[in-house]
C-alpha cells in the first residue's frame, strides 16, 4: 500500500524496472526469504536484504514519489533490491507490517521530503530529475550574455545544416547505391560534425540515415524518404524566420534545441498509460505516457540517463496520480514537465477514449501536418482484435473494415502474446504509438476489467 492507501500491483512494480535483467533479479528478491527488518508507514517501505558474502543492504522506498535509496553498488534505478521490496509488498499485503521507520530510513525520508517541499519538486524524482535534464530551470542571470550564446549556437547550427545539405546533395548525385558501398563511416563522421555544430537532432537523423543502407529489401526507398525529411528540416531551419511561430518552435526542437516550458500548467488526475526505455551507446531515454482523466489530454514525460544508467524518473503503469503538468512550446507538442509532487489517488481509471483504426490514422495524419518529422503519435484504438495477416500481426476493427499492422519490433515482444491472451477473440481497447512503420501497442484494457491497465512493454 502507498501513502494514499492505493494497492500497487505486481505488474505496476515490474513496469518501474529499468530493463529485463532488473525485472528478473527483482522478482527473485520478491519473497520474504532474503528480507529482514521490513516495515511500512508514512508512505514508505523499508527493509534489509541479504546479499552475497553475508552483507545486508539497507533499502527504503518513498512510495509517494516514488523514490529509492539502497546501500548496494548498483547504478540501476530502481535497483533489484528496491524492486524486490516493492514486489514483496505487492504480492502479499501481510508480508510487511506497519512499523516505525528505523533511523537510517527516517533520516533519508525526512531530508528528501524537506528538500522537495523547499524546492517545490516532485519529491526529487519527477520535477527535480527532469529539471536537471533541461526542464523548467531558473532564468539566466545575464540576459544579454544568454542572447549572445544563443546567437552563437544558432550560427553553428546554421553552418552544420548547410554542411549536411551538401552531404545530401553529394549522395544524390552519386546515386543511392553508393551509400551501401561506402559503409557507415562517412555517416558517423557527418554526425560528429553535427554534434560539433551543437545540433544533436541533426546528428541523430544522420545516424539513422547511416543505418538504412543494406538494412533489408527496399532500403533505397527508405533512405530516399529519410533524406527528404532531413532536407526538409535543414531548409526549415535555414528559413525559420519566415515560419509561423509554433512551427518554428517545432523546427528548433527537431534540430536539438530545448523547447521552452511556458505553456499553461494543467492540474489533473493522470493515468500512467505506459513506460519504456530506448537506449543507444550514449543515452537512455525513458518515455512515460499520461492521460488526464478530466481534461482528456495526453502528455509525454521524458527522462534521460547516461549510457549504462537508468533514468531516475519512474512511474507505475496503471496508477492514477494527482499532479500538475506544464507543456512545452511547439506545434503538436505533447511533452510536458511535472510541476509539483505527484500523489496517488484511489480508484481505477477508465482507458482513454478511443476509436476505430480509420480515426487513429486521421489523427496521425493531422499530427504529421503540424510536425512532418514525427516518428510516432499516441492513439487509442477501441473495439479492435489482434489478428494474423499475410505479413504478420495487425489490429483490425471488429467489423473487419480497416486494419493497422504492428511494427516489426512489436511483433517480436512478449507483449504481443499478452495482448492476444487478453483479447481471447473479443474486441479490446489498445493504447500505443502510430508511426509510418505501423502501430506499437503499449497498454490494453479488456471489457471485462476496464479499470485495469495491462502493460504491453
């Protein structure tokens, strides 16, 4: 149980894990055997977990954040001990009794909450973590110096965009077939030049271009499409002063500048729809989708961790949290920052309102009109069935009128079989991301249990 008396399920705890290895390791510690000195109270749970060599690790979780502290050397967040403690509590409500926190746990809880109260952060896990990653930060002490820095960076990005335009021109003049022969090296060199130009968004697109040649049948078509989108972004940046303000803000975001957090704050009860990580050699990005039960708004929280480290922000999928979000600026922008502590509220939440496949495709099309570089767009499908097709799995309207193929990545995940089992041949409601390669299901609801969110990632 958490501070508000809301029971957290095993699935919600597992959704906090930074990776599959942590889920497995945490599950192994989700029994009473390795634990001693456990207790709960005041929105926290704590205990001592016996490790190798007879060492016992002090572990405490502030469930109002959530936030975690463990004496183990793991760099993962939450670590397997925190997951195991939460799993023990979730799987057996009587396994951990009400108690007074020991000094080591009480000191950390008091310090953490006092700091959260003085800074107005979301318990040091949401607002504070995201603020450090480029969220709502204090304004510069010297506005004139900040303006000069912004101008210098804009000039570097312009130089990088011009260089990238020349690279694309040379590619098309030499023919796309030459891209496979040249290998990945020239692309990585160009990406490094974009990093030097302080345009990480352009660098990311260049690396994606470099991964396409030789990636399978039809790769020249995919390369041409992505080259066209990259060219469009270059030209949009070079002519940003002639664009409408919202679209210009989107262009700035796409080249790698941080969008300002200056939207109107929105207080709501937010249903945590999905949480998953995407990692490369440099960065781990965690995406958390939320749905406002009163406003109907969909919001995206992003949290980042350095290579090999899990992002600090983690929210339990299926939980309903009372809190405030402030959106970023930009056309079609869904990203937001939490403005104050998220507090769990009791009671299940209905899934977001959905529609048929055709309505989802229309929504994705409208979003592309606002942001042509969108990789995906959140949509909710209602009354759909998972079904096999000639080229793999798809989600089809119950009347068979339209269908949306699943992405190759989605078809290789265990979540697909969880979705098939949940459906059992009956229509279900599915939330996920719609993109040009298909649909990625992230959460689902059965008509028999409409208030239970089933994570699919």
